[in-house]
C-alpha cells in the first residue's frame, strides 16, 4: 500500500486453499508497527550529460573574427578607431591644434587690417613737441616762480564763496547797531545804546574803532576786546575780536579765517594781481556771479580806499601786486550775528604798502568826529 511493489511482495504470504489453490495475502510491513516511521529509499539514477566539444580557433581565424566584429568593421579611419588608437589620436589632435592656431592668426590679422591706423600718427604728434621744444624754455621765466610758490596753486584757483545778499541781522534790543550777540564781544550793555554815556552809541564808536564800553582807554585796540593780526607772509594788518579763533587754511597764510564759537567766520583771502590788471578786470574773472554796479567806495579809518558790497558783507582792497578780499560766512541760518564785526575789521585793514594818514581825533564835538555813520552800515536790518 505505501511502498513499492517489490516491498509489498516481500511482505506477502501464500496460504493454500481447500481446493488446492494458493491465495497470496499481503501484510503490513513490520516498520509500521509500534508507530515507527518507515524508511523510504529512492533509487539513485545517474544521468550523464555529454557536452558537445567546440573546436578551437586558430590565431588567423581569431584575428579575422575580431576584425569583422570590431567597430567600423576594422577600418583604420573609422572615428572609433581613431579615438581609441593612440597613434591616430595623437596625429588627429596635432592636426586640430595647427588648424585652430592658423584660424586665430588669420582672424586677428584681418581685424588689424580692418582697423584704422590711428596709433601711428599719435606717436609723431607726441614726439615732435618734445624734440622741437628746447630745454631753455623751462628756465625762461625764473622770476615768476617765487610768486607762485607762496601758496598751493589749487588754493589760489579755488572759487570765492560769496554770502547771500538776502541775509538779515539777529535781534538788536537797544537799536545801537550792535546786535545782542555782538554786544558781548565789546563788553557793552545790550539794553543801553550808549554804555559809557559819552553821547555816542555803542555801534557808532565801534565803527570808528573806539572803545564803546568806557571812556578809558580811548582806542578800541587798547581796550582788550580786539587784537591786531599781522600776516607774516603778505604783511597786511587787521583787527579781530579777542575771543575769536584765528587760523590759516594753507601753509602760505594766503587764506586766513577768523571764527566764532557759533560757526560763523570772516575770511581774509589774498589773490595775486597781474601786471596792469585793473580791479574791474580782476572782479570779472574772480566774481563772475557778482554785480560790479552793486559795489560802493569804502575808506578805512587810516585813509586806505577800497570797495564794499552794499550789504557790508564783502570788502575788497588792492595794491600793486595783490587783491585782498574780506568775506563774511554764515552757518545754515538766514541771519547775521556779527555784521558790525566785519565792518570793524574792514575799517582797521592796512595793506603792507600803504602809509596810514594822521590818526582820527577823539570822538567829541570839538574834533569834528562824525555824529552819524554811513547809511550802508547804520541801516542794518534788525529783527
């Protein structure tokens, strides 16, 4: 039942029958009794596989096969063979390099031929002046050099900064032609028009360079409120407030500033005057935006003549070699605190070649000292 036929036959018994026939009875193998698992044995069948032997190729046949199956069918000029073969790759690369160099050379050659030949004329244009100009030309004007060396050329050529002609004065409580800010510079009382009570108001005395704060000392320069500045290079002299700072903008003292702590300052600048150059010619060159007809004649206390702008914020003096300009500079404010100060400075100006006249007498009725100041000074706009 579970085994093969041979096993079953081995476990069969033959029993005789009554009629003389034999009956074959099959029994269960003994391995199944007692729960024993039978051992099943399989027949081993060996199978032999014969591989067909492949004939080996001869070297000539293998070379022919490789050639027929290679890229390009073995052609030496095929791109695949050129790129993989070192010999052909080197030849191809060299040829390509020669072609590129030749192409670039031809391109630049054509570009140069097409461009206009502008570089050639420039060379003789530069070389001709250097050859034609003799060396002594540099030494032709040795006398003019000391005039230029007194100051940097850039400063001498800088434009003049003029103040606006629409500036008003700061408050003047006692109406004595000294603003309240200027009263502090001269030791006067801003609430009294005549601090020393000598019948002349404070602004009147400052204009004529006298001490407005007391009868003694008489002169303003002796009062201790002002100093006398003497320019060490150009030799001019001018009074300025004792509490103000003084400094030169350049090393040659051509441009000097007299400054107050509020930021306002008065500039005194020196310009060279050309031989036989009139003041009108100089003015047209250096003040092209200013109107010459707005200038008025002005005279210092010492008798030197000059010009002033109508608002008394710009003054000009001139000698044989120079033009001296006194200019008022404000801050961002639209008011002027020290108009009387620049008037005082202009009235005290002395150029180096000028010989002062006799001193103006003391301010009293017998000396003929003017009772009124010029309209351009006294008619200041107060707020």
